[in-house]
């Protein structure tokens, strides 16, 4: 049987935060629990917490990639548009 904390984290708290895109708060909470001396005390940490933390990190990485891509493409697009519209 899973402990009540892991059940609450997996079935309520984390999914609600993900659905509502409240990543910053959830990430801070999960990062506080992530060190081995803490996460070892949480039954099924890998599926009760770490999976959500990994998801948030992937979302953040994709956002950074998109920002860099937009910064690099936008000036090119504007220059192209200026040439084509002449």
C-alpha cells in the first residue's frame, strides 16, 4: 500500500498543478523533495514526484529552445519580408 503523502502527490497535487500550468510552484516543491535523503523517504518517488519534475524540466527546456529559435528566425523573417515586399 502506498503511503498517504505519495498518494496525495501523485493523485491530486501534481496533476492539478500540471493541468493549471502552475509549473513554478510545483517545481519548487518537488525540487525541495528531490535530494536523495528526502526522496528516499517517499514511496515510489520515481512515479510520485520525479516524473512530474522531469516533465516540468522538459517543458522549460522546450520554452528556452523556442525563445532562442524565435530570436534567430524573427530578424531573418523581417529582413526577408522587407526584401520581398519591395
